[in-house]
C-alpha cells in the first residue's frame, strides 16, 4: 500500500506562505514516535522531517495527508507470531532518483525473524546512482 508523500512529490519546488513553525514541528515530531511500530509510514515521516526548518502550506498539507492515512489505518502495525520459525531473512529495495532536488536514491530494508519483522531502515544513498541497477546494487 502506498503511503502519502512516499511517491515522487515535488515538495522542494513549492513556494508558498510559511505556516506556524511550532505546529509543524509538533505534529511531525509526534509522528516520528509512531514509526517505532508503523514501518509503513517511516518513509513519509522521514520526508516530512526534511522540511522542519523551511516548510510551507504544501508541506503542512502533506502532513495532514499522513494523519488522514493514519486515521484510516489505525489497526495496522507490527504483528508478532509466537509460533514462528527461527529463520532470519531480509528484503531490500531502492528507488532511482527518488529526490528530484538532490538526485539521490532511497534505500530501504527489512529484517525478519520467521514471520516477525524485527528491524527496518530507510534513507537516502550517499552518492548519486546513474541507473536503477546501480541504485539496487548499493541497496
């Protein structure tokens, strides 16, 4: 399921009026705690966090979209199965040029112990990939 702001967004090009600084920081900061149990919103919250110092109406609208998504998916979260195999495996993925401003790709991975997700990670790559294959290789 796609989460808000997780697709190519174009938020960097938005030039609008700034909104209340404390409101934006308070909402995004509170949602960062929610990412401890909701890996599906991690990327969207990470993107919203990048505009903490210089945000505007468009960014606040994006944060409200995330809040609406959370409201509609209150029963989502991590599920732990007691009777699960002790097998450890992982999945990784990367997009190519996910950020149109810096031209950097985003890498993410999840680690499972049996059927239980025990760790996940998402961040921009340090270098610019010249192809999808290169972005996936670095992931």
